[in-house]
C-alpha cells in the first residue's frame, strides 16, 4: 500500500490541536490575512509566515514589530524632570515593521505596507502565520531539532532518529536544504542544560514523536513516517513548528554511529519507502528484518 503523505501544514495542525495535551506544543497558528497579521504582531511582536504546502524552508518569511526612539530629546526631558510620557511617546517612538526572508531584510512603517510586500510574495496561495519562537542558539546561530518517528516492522510507532539543525549565517530558517548544518542534539543542548536535563529532554522528544504519530495516524491511517520540527525557546519550552510526512532519512547517514541509519533504513524498507540495498550491508539488513 502507498505511504500516505499530507502536504498541508494547516490540515496537520488542526488534527494535532484536537488532542488537548499535544495542543500545548503548537504555537498559535492561523491562516494569513491582514487582520490576523496585525493581531498576531500585537500579541507576539515576531511572527513567521509560511506557505501551507512548503518544504525546505522555501518561501518562509519572518515579520517583526520594533519600537525605535528617533530623537534624543527624551534624555533631555528626563534631565528636566519632565513627566509627560505621552508627549515623549508621540514625538519620539516610531514603530517599524521588519520583513526578513532568504538573506533579505526590508523595513516598513505600517502593517498595511508590510502586508502589501507580503501579499506580493504570497499571491493567491494559502499561507500560514505562526507565533515566532525565539530559538536557542549555538555559536550565535539559531537551531531547532528534527525528530524522526517511524512505523516499526512490528507495527508500533518508534522514534528512531533525532538531530539538530543550525541556521546558516543571516538565515531565518534552519533547513539543511537552505544551508543549515546538522549537529547532534546532545552537542546543541549541552550548552543550555546539564546532562540530566538533556537526557530528560531527549526522552520527552522521543515520547512526543510517538504521540504525534499516533494522533496523525487516527486521521491519516496510511502514514508510516513523520519528521517533527521542534523549536526550543529561551525558557527551554518545546514547540512543534511543523510535521513532515516525507521526512529526509539520508541526513541520519551523517552520524558516526552507523547503527542509527541502518535501523531507519531497515524500517523504511519494511514499509516500502525504499528498496533493500545491494550493498555489503544488505545481508545484515535482511537478518535484522527477520529478527
Ligand atoms: N514559528 C517559528 N518560530 C521560529 N522559527 C520558525 C518558525 N516557523 C518556522 N521557523 C523556522 O523556519 C524553518 C522552516 O519552517 P517550517 O515550518 O519547518 O517549513 P518547511 O516545510 O519549509 O521546513 C524551521 O525549521 C525554523 O527554523
Ligand atoms: Mg520544516
């Protein structure tokens, strides 16, 4: 039977939100329009805008609302003991809207102007807007985590792989296909937490992979593999940015521990994503499948 793929992020998000405990991991996500843009910028200051059916980080944009003080007279009034804050705000505070995508940054002076620029890129397609997460960083570059869950040959969901992805310089996305680098989860988390916290985070990620898979499978019974994009914020809270139903498996080849990829590949062969390899490993693979 063909493996089921679900391209719409919106459809998958709605299914996950049906589960109350899993909904806690989903950042506020809505369909994009000007009204929602204004509301979400007011709520979160920074938002991500992305194609409903996108991948590889293509078309992903980020909008930020920033208040800047334009004149130095605030300092002067403070020295004079002036307390009329309204006057200061009216005269000096300016709200700017910064749009970033690929390696570009543009500045606008109203949400309407920002919307016009976004609309040019969105055209008539469906885009989503999502609360922006302030990602943890590695060497000053933001990173997120990919968690791979697969149907095992015995029919149970299992989290079989995990890795971290660090954004390329000046990029707002961490995708490998957009120049991101792959590192181990351990390497990325160890600068932010102690070993026992890292271990419990990894266990939580494992459980989440299985739970999200089960939740999606109830609506999409033909799925066999999923890749969760998980963001960790400065409070170490986990957020589910999206779920991929055609996750990359070759990226797991990069790790020195070859047993990880071998298992991922063996499961993928069992549910028919890939054919068994005719490599020196294949005899071993067949033995594993029988076990
Ligand atoms: N809400 C968000 N907050 C912070 N970063 C985000 C957010 N949404 C997306 N990103 C960044 O953009 C990348 C691509 O977004 P994603 O939703 O995974 O779309 P794609 O299908 O193109 O991979 C993510 O891996 C992450 O680095
Ligand atoms: Mg993604």
